[in-house]
C-alpha cells in the first residue's frame, strides 16, 4: 500500500541529453510532479526556467529543500555511488540510468544500501518497457519458434569524430561495451535467460583509441543456447536498436533488424518481429518453402512507460521491473566481456 498522498514528487539529477529528456517527460506527465533539477553545469538554470521548476546547485540541496519522493539520476556513472547513496539514505526512491555503477563492488554497495533503507532502486534499462520486448519475451516463452538454440546480435554505427573530442570517451571504460552493448546484454538476459560463460576478442583498430572497437563476444546461456555479439561504433551501418525502432530521432531510421533468434521450429527477427517457419510444419527441411509472418503490435514510448512504472514503484504499488540485483547482474555480465578479452579465457559473470 502507498504511504503517499497525491501524485509522487520527482526530482532529476543530471540534465545532460538523457537527463533533459527525463525532466521533460516528468514535467508533462499527469502521474507525477517535477519539483526540481540538480546539475552543476550552466545548462541547469536554462532547463529549470524552461520547465518552470527550481534549480539546485547540489544533490543535497535538491533532496533536502525540494523533498522529492523519488529522483531520476542521469549523472556520469562514476558518480552513481555517491549520488544514489544520498537519495537512498533519505528514503527517496531512485530511477538510475544504466549502468547501475561502474564497478561490481559499487553496485553491490548500492544494493545493500537499498535493502537497509527499505527503499527501491529501478535501473534504467528502459528497453524492457518497450512493447516489442514484451511481445518477444512472451513469444519465446510460449515456444513459438521451438527451443531456443542460438541468438545473433549485430550492433554497428559510426559515431561522428567530434564525439571523441571529449577526452574520457577515448579512455578505457568509455567504449561501446559499457556505454552501448550493456543494453544488448540486458535484453539477452531478459529474453534468453542468465549468461553462464563469456568469451571475447576486442580490438582498437576502428579508431586507434584506448577504448575497444570492434568487439566480438560469444555467450553461453544457462538454458544451453549460445549467442554472439559483433559490435563497432566506427562503421557506417544501419544495424542497431535505435535505427530500427526510431527511439532516438537523431539517428538514421532504417528497418534492418539487429537481433536474430534461432529456434528448433523457426526463427525470429527482432525488433520488427518477423517469424520464419516452413510452410508445411510436418515436412520441414531446407528444400521446403519457408514463409515470413509479421507480428503486429501496438508500439509504445519506452521512456514514458518506464516513468509511469517508476511512479507506481514510488507509491509501492509495484516492485521494480529491473531492481538493483538485476542491474548488478547485467553489469557483471557486460564487464565480463573485458575480462574475457584480457584473459583469453572463458569467464563466468
């Protein structure tokens, strides 16, 4: 049961590109009230004025003066431990942009702190709130393509050269594995089950920076299925979630599916939900005619669905879809790509 009277009061900490987007969603959502933002940069006052809310110079000021019921945290990952900790110690629910932390140790500290303060963490792996993801999970669990045998993910874009003018984006820890592929890893855990082992090869041939590019990872799931991920942020290509779904309007919009699930009775392209099966299921075989079935679903806006869910989490009406433990598991599996590449061995997340 909720202990709140009225709709939850939400603050936004960090108003870069994604934080600004969160703040705008809060300001226009009838299920919550935006009560302030906090960001040390000069853009904070402009965003606050645009949205008609106060701007606070520090996280503590926002928490103590605006007294939100929940906060959305979009700060750099290395600040998550301090910022999330400040909210949890005050009993303020947290929606934290992925990853939950930059190290497994820090993530565990946040999970334990949330438990001690009986305060929920929702990790912002927003794609799980997408209607195509929900439909795919139901389809796979129902066995519509039979037993899952393998999955292939291809993620390729070319980030503009000036993206790397910011020095930290050229340093280890800021490459496509932790910034981008963590989304793919989280979806694979959600759709295929827990990851048992990881092996990987990384290179810096794409740009010559300290960060990895390209990347190839091979996964084995507890179910026995296997998977591969090939990724690069230095190659002009249409194969990415953002390009196919239109989630980021600034990225080229194509219709090339980046995921392929291979089952014993059929296969599935995702996120467009094309199912491939033999026309005559009683006589399957590569010489037989094969058909493609398109599943039509009602598209939604994942960030808005995530915010609505967060409001219900604050009200204690729902448990977090991706809690701290879940976010920790995705972080550990993602970091295993680096560990496996460095060790040249199979790694258990």
